[in-house]
């Protein structure tokens, strides 16, 4: 009886680890087209570009580290940082480099 219980515990732990390992990273949730609550700003995040259109759309390279998005135009440094405050499938709240919160929806 103990042998079956121990086997069941190991299989359950392996299954949990497999599910966590196969789930997509937060970067995949970021990708897509977003628009601000007031409709003035559009944000498009692809696998290679971060494009914020608030009058002039400029594609920037980006990478994600933790809960921060680092963008740069053609590899220039220093990076512009955006802090991801909240992210789900339909809502994105970013803190911009000038400490202004921006809310986006899909």
C-alpha cells in the first residue's frame, strides 16, 4: 500500500512540474495589440518589436527581465524602462519612464 502511495506522490509532483514548465512565459501575454483607455495611444508588442503609437510610431527593440520591459531604439543605450504593474489576457498596466501609469486593453 505504501508503495502505491509513494508512486502516486511522485507522479503527481512530476505532473505539476511538467505543467509549470510548459506554460508560456509572461512575454507571450504581452505580445499583441493594445490600446489605451482613452484611445489616444496604441501599443503593439511583437516577438521582436515594441511599437508605441502616440503620434509617431517608432519600432524599438526590447527585452523583458522580471517585471520590467527594457526598450532601445536601434540598440542605443541607456534603455527606456517600463514597469509591468498588472498583466492579464485583456489588461495591461505599465509605469512609464516618467513615472506615469498607462492602462491598456486589448
